C-alpha cells in the first residue's frame, strides 16, 4: 500500500445519489446510470463511486501514470503471444502503486457512512455501458466485500483490471487510443434469493414488443457468467399492459448466496427445487414492469440487472442494449440546448416560440412551448403543450411546477431557447437529461415518466396498467401526501393507491386559473368579489371532495410580484422589486391587502360546508406579530368560526427555527416545512437561478439541521409536521433523514408517490432494526 499523503480532491469519493448521466466521462457509464436511476426514484441500492480521476491521481502520486499509458500503447499493438505478459506487468504496476493514504481515508469514511455494510465493488470504466460499446464483464467486480481493508484491496484490483488482456484487446479492436482510466462503484449488497437480467427488447430477434426476463436462484452472477441455465420468460407488451407469453424452465444445479461469514457460498440445489420456476407469474410481470420503467426514463431499450431479497425487488444495474433493434432505437441527435431537467420524460414536437401569455392562442395542441419563462397566466397554453422549454428558471420555478402537475417533459434555464429555436422546427425535449435534441428521437419510447401508473395518469387515452404496485400492500407509519394545484388532476390522483391526502394545495395556480388569468386585486377593483368566491370555491371543492375524508391542506395565495405582474391588470397592482423572492409576499401581504385574503377565506368556508376535510395553511411567515394578525383575520372570518378547522404554518423562513414554540402557542395546529424556500434562505441562493443551481442543495448540513430542529420542536409541542418541498422527489435518500427525525408526513408530486413510499418503507425498517439492535446491545 502506498504511503503517499497527497490530499485528494473533494470529488475523490462521490455518493451515487449525486451522480447523473452527464457525469459518465468522470464516473463511467455504470455509475452514471446508477446515480441517474437513484435520482429518478428507482429501487437502487445506495453506494458511492471513486471517479476515474481518483485512479489517475493515485497513479500520479505513485509516479507510474506515464509509464502505464505508454505500456498500454505498446500492449495495444502487441502480438497475441506477448499481450498477456505485457498486461500482467501493467496490472502488477497498478497493484504496487496502491491507494494513497488520504484517499483510503475517504473510502473508509464513505463506507462507514453507508452503515459499514457488506458491499459489491464493481468497475465502471470510462466508455463502459454506453449505447455503442459495452465493457460489461471485462473489468473486475467483487461481491460480498466485508470489511474496510478488503474494500480498499478490491478497489485497487478493479484499477488493475483496466489492463486485463481482453480489455486491452477490446479497446484495440474498437480503435480506442486515449489513456485508459477507470472508476469504481461501491454499493450495498442485496442478499439476493433470486436474481437475473431483463431486456426491454428481445436481444435474440430485436423485437420491441417483448420484454425478455432471465432468472436464477441466489445471486445474479450465475446468470451473467452463464454458470447455470436460467429460467427464460417472455412478457408481451400491449400498450401499457404486460402479459406473460411464455415460460421456459432452466436447470438450476447450484446457487451462490451470502454465507454465515458474509463471503460467497456456493450451494447445490436439489433437483425438485432446481426444476421449479424461479419466479411466480406476478413476479415476472413486476420485473418486466421495472425494466420498462427504466426504458421509459432513458428513452431507449435497456438491459437491466435485478435482484430480489425475499421482501422487495431491487434494480442493480442498467445499460442501453448494444445490439441492433428492429424498428430503430431512438438516436441521440444533435444537442441543440442544455438546461436543467425539471420534469422527466421524452417528447418530440414542433416548436412554438412565445414571448408573452397573450400569444398563447398561437400554440397548437402537441407543440413544444418555448418561452422566456412562465407565470400563472400561461396555464391555458401549458395545458395544450406537449413539452416546455424556458430560457430562465430553476427546478422550483413556475414552469417546472406546472409541468410536473400536467405531466409535461420540461427543461428550464437553457438561457437562449427563444433565440436558438424557431417556429415549426421539430425537436425532442428530454426532461430527464435537460437536453433539447434536433429532430424526433422518440421511436418506441413512452411519453411520460416513471412509474407506469403515472404514465397512464398523464397520457390521454392510455389505459391504466393492471400491475399492482408495492405501495398498495405496504402499510407505513409516515403518511405520503401529494402536492396539487389543478382541479382536473384531483380524481385521478386521489384514486391512486398509497395517497394519504393533499399536503400542499397551491392556491396561486388554482386561483389564477379560476379567475381566467385576471389578477385577484383587479377582480376586486372591478367589483367582482362574488365571482371570485364562486369560482375559487368551485375549484377547491372539486379537489377536497375527491380526497375526502383524507385531509387537504390549502396554502393561501403566496403572491410574488415578478410572477403576478404578468396577469391581466397586474401592472396596476404589483410593485417592481429587485428581489421578489424575499419581497412583498406571504403573510405580510395579507395585512396590507386584506380584501383578497378575506375573499379566499370566504371561499374556503363555503367549501368546508361540503368537505370538512379542508384545512388552511399560512405561507412565508417571518415574525410572530404577522402570524398573530393573520390568525385574527382567520378567526374573524366565516372560516374561523367553523369547528374542526386546522390552522397550519408553512415553515420556510429560517426565523421559524427559533420562533416555532411561540407560533404553536398562538394556535398553530400543524407545521409543513417548505424546503424549497427554506433552502434558498438558509443558503442565500435564489432557488430559480440556473447559474447558482449547484449551490441550491436541500441536503446541505445547515438545511438538514434546520429541518430536524423544526420537526423536533413540533414533536415536543404535540403538533404534526410535514414537508412539502422537492427534496424527497429528487433525492429519495433524503426521506430517511425525515423519518429518523420523526416527521409525520411527506408531501410530494404525484409521479413520485411510489418511489417515496418505497424510500419511507426502507427508512422505517432501518429505524426499527437499529432500535432493535440497540436494545439487544443494552441487554447484553
């Protein structure tokens, strides 16, 4: 082991959850795909990756990088007789160099942060697992690595495998001349009882209407290596429905499992068990559905590896199918623009560039809306769009929120879409990667996103799939609510299994849609107060009755001047502010403009006559005196006189961390953490700024600390707590932080319900297991 003490860079070890598809050049295809899938909410085991730069830095520190590169060039042109010896010498040089001490410390610390589990250590070579080439199985991989010393050694072995004879020969055959480099993925091992692979297009025939599933007992290495004959199942794809078409039982002579000491253990399989099907019919369809979700996410046929631990199905790897596919695989096409991915999915259509909502009538159904930005006045046009692309905005801007609500692929923050794209130009919008491609590259892809049930909800004319999700069966202590804004989605979302209520009913979208794009204060100025109450009450009633008796928390209108100035009459009622995110908004505005707030309260009181499950939440409370004054307005209104009304507070201004006990004493019945605003105010970053997007991090330690303090205070004071930001949707691992802190509910966008429920289930089981282990240790 090298004893060099060079300090590694901050990126020497990266959590898989922080990696995306665009990082493939640094972390290799395998890690990039895994990180992308974790971010999309797929059931992928947690882990971390050492980027290729960690390998280069280690070889630099040992002074051998240049000689390895030169030796690789010699080996590429060597005769078959000389190649093995040359490659063995190169691999030996890597092992002798070893891992620098500082990097080793980072690796050990990252492993401990995972909980020091048994892990798999897998190579992720740069250029691996791409659509044009697959190095699958060529570089080293190790399973059931049990301790930190073994982990470090196995990582170095993965580095050394970069110079395996067949790897060098493969590179030479492909014409790769660049210096070789390798990343390494470390993941918690799934103690697989059954495992295998699935192809979303038949690799034997190229047929696109078939998912081919292979399955074996124990760990999946026996399938990939060909050590046993797996079961082979064909699943027919009929629109959104999956149907088991054929079953071929393999010959299971042995299985590889985790032994009592944590190491691989090969066990014989008796003929009766070995001749029985590995998977039941519903389990086969579950695997096929998971593979199809991966294909829908990436927009291209996928080869996935899966494992089942007896309790749940896991996705352990995914890569594009590299063989030819009949009918044509969606090609990449030229990337015209890059922005921030706001809503996943891939859709093609003709461009319609609009600069103001007044131009919305020009947008034809199915066109791609391209705009500088959007505000609530754009809703009529958004409803007709196939996808949305904007010049400005971040992951929580109006366009992003509206697109998620409507199920539209969306890319924001491109900076120049309105200038770079032209009316009628056909483009493909990939909301998963944040790219806009030239031409139509959607052949064979699903329009919307993960999971399949949500595709049916979002895609007109597509019947709901018949597969049953895990969320129907698994009871949870932590409730899962949804964020909503548009009444037309209410019945469909309310009918989904596993939805416990509406944790955030956004008034801004609903109100402006109900008022036909007219600014609320303009409605008042015109003397149309009753029209205001009638229309808002009708929209809220649609949502509240759809979810009854489950709770619906209506967050009163949080008007921000920059978004609402564009409404009809808005120029007469909205100030021009240099920083509207921290300007004239929230509770303070109600005290200066009580007439609009009063009309909202009247509308809510009317709704509660039919739907007493409706409750009210006050946004952006900065001070106690604001809150007290607002509660006085609520109590003096028809709404405040109704029995059973809960008064909630949105915890999004950092002062709430210190003042929450006083707020609860004022009469607050529940607290919902608005992590979007809380993050921007704790870190001092505009959440809609594409330039500062990497600074905006809900997982920052300061933000997490504030959230944990809020939850703890709520628990001590006996009021429920929830969180209604984007963090659990974008980062399922964040859910465990909330569960461990004791949160009562998490509210997410509808498409994320299944993924977040799964993350909550895992977190709750870990909490129970940790508690049981703690009791066991204390009893000894």
